[in-house]
């Protein structure tokens, strides 16, 4: 696969990933393309040997937090512009 995949953890705790996944390990990665040139993707879930290493729920929670932050920021900007 000629694609760079990335994951962001709000806790910034990546230690478990680096312990479980080693170079040359065979993993199944579910991801979403997020650019037009298709060279970068957001990891949604990672599985290794039938075990889920990163659950899709983590991705959904992160996305939900970002949406709420955007909505609050948008409402705040709207309120300030009306004054």
C-alpha cells in the first residue's frame, strides 16, 4: 500500500500502539481518505491477528468532539458578530 496513515489520540497515549504493532507486522487497517491526492488517510480501526488494536469507537468519539468544538466556536462567533 502506498499510503501514509495517521491516528490522533486525544489522550496522546501512543505507547500501547508501539508495543503491540512492530515493523513488518501484518495488520488490517480501516481508514478514510481525507485528501484529493490519496496519499494520506485517517485510521478508523486496526486489527492484528483477529484482535482489535484500535477500535472504531475511538475515531467516532474524536470526530464527535471536533464537531462539538466547531459548533460551539461557530455559535460564539455568531453571537459576537451580532453584537
